[in-house]
C-alpha cells in the first residue's frame, strides 16, 4: 500500500540529511569503544526498576502528566508519562513511544491525537531516559552501548508498569505504537513479553546497527572499531522474529534516510507493509497519515 505525502523527494531527503548531520556530530567517540564492556540488554532491564518510594504509582492512571523515578545500573533516572483517558474504563490501552531526540517527548503524540479528537481508547505517551534536555539523548544516551540499552530498558520498564496498572483497572487489552526509536522499543516489548494485541511501528526497523552504520558512512565518519563487531549488540531482529506476524503493522517512508527502505524492507518479510511516499522527518510531521495508520489498526483490534 502506498500513501501520498505533500512533500517531494528532494525536500524529504534534504531534511533528513540536515537532521542526521547534526545528530552525527554529537555522537560521543566513547560509544564505539564501549562495546567490549557492554552488558546484555536483559541484564540492564532486570536491574532497572521503578522506585516506588519516589513514584506515586497509585496515581499513574489518572489523566495528565506523571513523573516516574527509575533505579538503574547507571543511577537514578527521572522519566515522565502523559495520560489521556477514554470515557469507558474497559476501553483498550494504546501505549505510544515517541522517536529518539524528540523534545518535548509529547510532540508527535499530541499532533497525532489532538485534543479535539474523541478517542475510543486510553492512550499514554512515554518519555524515555535522557530525554529531558536538548542534547542529552545523544551526549548521555549514546555515551556507551550500556547507556543505549538503558534508554530501552527504562522505557520498557515504564511500559510494563503502565500496562499492568491499566489492565488491572479494566482495560481490555493493550496496543503498542512507536515512531522511529519508539518503534524499536515497541518491538522489544512484544518480543520480550508477548502481551500485546498489536504492535504498530512507524518509520522504524529493528536493525539499529545497520541504520547507525549507514548514517556514519553518509558523513564519512570512521568508526573506532569495525561495525561488524557492534552489529550483534544493536541488531534487534531476533526480537522482531519473536513477534507473531499478524500482530505487526509496520509503516515505512520511501525516501527515509534514517531507515532506508531498500536496506530494511527485507526484515518485514511477508508482513503487510504500508509505504509512505516521504522521508523520515517529513512523514513525522504528517500527523494525519500516522493517525490514519494507527486508527486503522485500532479499528481492527
């Protein structure tokens, strides 16, 4: 399926390159030298827990924004969630995870689910670790492989806690939706826990290492170590393969330079793939396209 956008290919690719150039310059050199001492993702997740003394867990299902404190191997982390409730307590829950370096973290979520829309489901937006201030996602989050894993682990733990709370209060089931980095996080959640009715990934691929390698090559940034040695740590395809094919609803951009379609399309196999005639950044700003994709899935579930 191909959906049309209003932006042309040239503008789409130029905007992607502009954003990637700025991000590429901020990646710490320490990232590529940290892989040998990197822990396993599941180890970081096991050591990342909600601090229930500092977090008002009982209030997390109320509408509005809530602070969640995490205890983690890299120290205490403050994250947030934004909650919007449906009228029916038994309505499905949609957990939305935004993209990497998306500030404020509710930016795409608030465009997709504008306040004048009556939604037939609860929806919450997750703030990942290191996403409070400009620059932190890259300078802190990409300081090492361990800190990358900490971003994922923090989000996964928050998603797990929120899902438990809402389903305990009557939500019939949970659907995950994530854009870019958030799509990877959603795949990790389903691959690990397999508790969700559907997983909607947009402008995203589990092959993070391939995306990072391609971005470095685009700007001729030489890696301190061969990318082949980083690949096993940051390729999350095994988690994708644990997801039931009928639960996955991917959307990709034809001109996306973050996750180039010709390099990542094969990971989706026989799963139905919605293709958008746009780039990464231009598609992120087309809220109606993203909303239509999400609502189509929600109507089926």
